C-alpha cells in the first residue's frame, strides 16, 4: 500500500514539482466538474480533506526545514565571527579593527538567523496544532 503523498519523503525539487503538477491537474478536473454542475460528493470531499491535510504537513516540514537551515547559517556565522576575532588577535599588520568589524557583522547575522529559526519553529508548531485531529 502506498503512503499518502505528504508522508512520502520528497527528495528533490523535481519530485515536489511533479507532485504539485498532479495536484494542479486534480484541481482542474474538479473545477471542470463543478462548471458542469457536478456537485460535491463523498469522494470529492474526502479528496479535498486529504489534500488539505497533505498541504499542512508539507507546510510543517517546510517550516522545520527552514528553521534547520537558519540554525546552520547561524552556526556558520558564529564560526566566521570567531575566526575573525582570532585573526584580529593575531593581526600584526594593522587590520585587527577590520577583523573585529567583520566579527561583529557575522554576530549580527547570526542573531538574524536565530530569530528567523525561532519564527519558523513557531510556524511549524502552529502547523502541527492545525494538523492535530
């Protein structure tokens, strides 16, 4: 038995694009049915509910993934800041201030990524609460 689309991992942008294309075609078919006066039925309602649940799961995964990327970026900026601070200590050529400035910039960027990660985590939590029955 195949897992619902939202439960299968989407490993590539191509996979996600194909799945989005499938959903577009499904919606076009349903819109055509509605234009021909075909009312909603048990199947179409169940399909719509399933697609809504899948969309929430995709949003949840996307927010979690974005948060993880922001945490990685934060960590890289902090490492870069530390490297610049070390370079400032060792700089004997008068470039210590430039390294301190660069370190400060990286620390500011790290704070921005931390805040963005927290927002994405909050959004993922909201998605999870909407998914819950």
